[in-house]
C-alpha cells in the first residue's frame, strides 16, 4: 500500500514535524486513500472510531479556501483558544515556540502578523482535512480523535508527505461548516494540512524544541 521505502517507526516519529511550506503538487486519490487507510489503524475506546474526516482537494479546496479567507477578511470570525486559562509552564512553552519560529518566518519572507491567515489558508497545501466528531461526545472520544490525528500525521510522514495540525482555521468555522454542509450535531475538532513538503523553504525546515523530560514526565521508581 505504501509507496517507497517505509522508515523505521522511531525514525518516522522523529521525522513527523509540522510542515508549513508545501509543493504545489496534487495528491493522487490512491495516495490519499493509502494515507487514510493507515490513519484508521489508530486506537479508540471500544474500537468506536469516532472520527469523521472530510478530505478536501482540488477546485473544492480552492473554493473553500476563498470562502474562509473572505470570512477572515470581513471579520466573520470566532475566537480560538484566546483568553482561555492556561498554566504558566504551558504559556512559557507557547512563547518559546513563537520566539523559535520568528527567524524562520522572516527568512521565509512572510510579513509579520500573517501567520494566522497562513494557517487559515492551510499554508497553501494541496489537501485539507477537517476532522470532526459526532455528539454526544462521550468520555474518551476526543482522545480517540486526537490519536487518529496523530496517526494520520505519522501515516503522512510514512508516505513521504508533510502535515500540519491546525487549530486556527476554526476561527472561520461557520465557513467550513456551510461549505461542507456539516450538520450542527457534528463538532469540528481540528484541521490538518497535507502535501509534499517544499523542503528548501525555511518553514518546511523549522523544528520546534521540546521541554526537558524532567519538566513533565514523572518516573516513579
Ligand atoms: C491542536 C493543535 C492545533 C494546532 N494549530 C496550529 C495552527 O493553527 N497553526 C500552526 O502553524 N501550527 C499549529 N499546530 C502545530 C503545533 O504548533 C506543533 O505541533 C507544535 O509546535 C510542535 O511542533 P511539531 O508538530 O513540529 O513537532 C497545532 C497543533 C495542535 C496539536
């Protein structure tokens, strides 16, 4: 099913880094089907597989993107993640991410302040995945969907693709919901950009750091 050499599991985990610069090359239906076949090997409580994913490509994605950008430009937006309470440690890591990424954004030639819009544009990737979950939410279903998203990104890596999980597109959630005719009973959880990385671009090379293990991994011996 998988084209090309498959890499070792640990190398694949290490290689999966958010990619924010993609080649303008369409993804074949066969490739996307294989990526999603592997993604569905994600575990889920009682094997309920509660994820619902829309995979948008080609002219449909052009039209969706245009609608999303129009809503963003005209202020038809919702707040995502802003103003919510967070721990000091997590706020610090978020600040560190911004600081680490800024030189790459500059080298990429992106104007300051354009990052949210570029996230909403799926960084111009050739495929956009809208990941949803039906209500009722249940105790573990959000966790299951998270594992699906991670497995999807790892599967993309194994197929030679770059991926970026995206929360910012939810700023224009109504545009996505209207365009894809997603019922109100289906919650849009997160989005994922998929495509071949434009590896020469700084924003395809950026790798964020990680906290020291002792900060949040508690070995009990
Ligand atoms: C729920 C979630 C939402 C995210 N939203 C965005 C986003 O809107 N824009 C973006 O560029 N990256 C987004 N990311 C990617 C994170 O910034 C990234 O996973 C983190 O910095 C770790 O880097 P890595 O994925 O390269 O390992 C998101 C990741 C997650 C899990």
